[in-house]
C-alpha cells in the first residue's frame, strides 16, 4: 500500500491521519472521535485541510466505525488504499 502523505497516530486512538491533519485538529480543539464525526462534513472549511485530507479523515472514520456504521460507502478500506 502506498501513502500519498506520511501518516501518524495522533491523540484520537486508532486513527492514522496525515500529520498536518493532526495539527489542524489540535488547533481546532477536536479531542474525541464524536467531535470529529460531528464536523466530518465540514472539514474543508478548516484552514489547512483540503479535499484530499478531508477525504482521508472521512475514510479513517469509516475504517474504525463499527460494522454497519460506515458513511462514505467505502467499507473497511484504509484511507490510503490504492
């Protein structure tokens, strides 16, 4: 699997996001998965998050969702799957 960006684990356990995404989430005081899910549809509004990063975040949220809770239609694919 190839990654377009270097990913890292941040403050929300189980999520692997581009390091820049973690900086934005920290700046915006997003501290829980529920908070991140609540703003998932508005990620592009945050300075520093473009459409590719927003899509990566949404796919990671889907990846960690319980079966039947996926929202993007991508199933269990990683945000960085080719």
